[in-house]
């Protein structure tokens, strides 16, 4: 019986680049005893994306497409693809990214002989230099990511059953890193390879739009939700040792600032009380802002400044 890989791509309004992504998968050489399917979930696009992926699927039988009537976010699209996948293994590739030539061959050659490992990490084109200290085949653990010793983007190759057990958080739309923490905890041993498997384009115009969206009120609420989830889900991990305690302090400090900017004085004070029990360090600036109830006003002007910054960046890049 052949092993099967499910390549999963959520897509929203990417008619300008989705075909490059699809072609990069189509050009892969699939080793003997392996099969591949490519599941593309259109997340309510209103450009030409739906037509392009359906037309592509008509001439490429291994491509399967699904469509949402309304935009539900990449996490919902990933969950839908995972639920409908037929593969034993999952690999995600975003709609504006491309697999490098021979990516699948490289992955399969690396995982051979490592049957006890259920989650593998590979590099993307821009982040390899950040992890020069890691060796080929380095074994990582949940704690490396939880304590933020290892950060950044990876290409994930992992067993589908883990994704079925721990779905992405639909209500957050993004913040997929929390779900990957769940995967790391389940896998226990995560094997890292330096091979660059995917090309990520970080210079697209809509990357600026994405960054601006992260400064919206909805994004602020989602960040708070994400931290609340993390604090609840990994409560015991924070209390295991001194590293966990330091991580907890940093997480609570971030949550305190977000609550202040949200204008939620009471919850911000509650978090401040927790922080006093853990550390003598006090954020005088945000404590003062909270006392004066100026969080919403500061957040309003911060959003304006960020938009001006990105507008100037766009103009400078253009000329």
C-alpha cells in the first residue's frame, strides 16, 4: 500500500499567483510507493481564483478543490482540507508560496529511517540564517518552541492524525502557531532539516495589507483571545520550571498591554496583580495609561501612525 501526502493550500483572492503555487506542486517528482494529492480551499474569493483552481483541477486529477461562500479565514480552510484529506501525511503551502524543485523527493529521502518521528520541520528561503546553530536532523521538543528558543516559519510535514486530534482555532482566523504548539506536544520529538523546501514571497504588496490588518480592532481582540487560550491550554507548562515562569511573565506582560489598549481597565488590573506576584518589574508607562483610562485613545493614534508608516514604505519602495 502506498503512502500518501496531502498538500494543503488555503487561498483567498490570489488569482495573480495561485497558478505558480499549483505548478510548483505539479512539477514534483513523486518517489515509488508514494502518492500525492493537492487540496485547495477557496476561502470565499471574489476575484478569478475560483475559476482558475477549478480549471486547473479539471486537467490535474490529483487536485481537489473546495469553496466557501464567505471568507472564514485560513484556519477554517485548513481544517476543512484536513477533514477531507486522504493522505497519511500533511504539508501546508500558502497560495503565494512555491515548493522548490524536488521538494517532495527531498522530504521523503530525509524521513526514511526515522519511523518513530511524526513531525518534521524544513526550511523556507529566508529564515535559514536564523537557525545556523541547528544541525541536520536536530531533534527539537515542545519546550524549544514554548519557551521561544526556536521561532520563525517552517515547512511542516506531519501525520494527519495529529491535525484531526487538534484542529486549528477557527474563531481566531490566524494565530496558527498555537495549534502547532499542540502538535509539538503530541509529537514529543520533532526532527529539523536545513533543506529549503519552499519559497516564500515577502515582498508582495498584499503583505503590507496583511500587516495593516494586524493593527485592526478585530486583530487586537484576536491577539487577546489567542493569549487567553495559550494561558489556559498550557497552564501546567508555565508552572513546571523557571523557564516556564519567565515565559509566563512575558505572556502576561503582553496580555496586560493589550488589555490596556483595549480599554479594559479591570482585566488589565487583574493581570497586573498576577504580575506583581511573579516579578518586581513594573511597566510604569502602561500602568499609568491604564490608570488614566487612555488605552483606547493611544491605540487609535497608534493605528494611524502605523498606517502612515506603511504608506511611506510603499511610496519609497515604488520610487
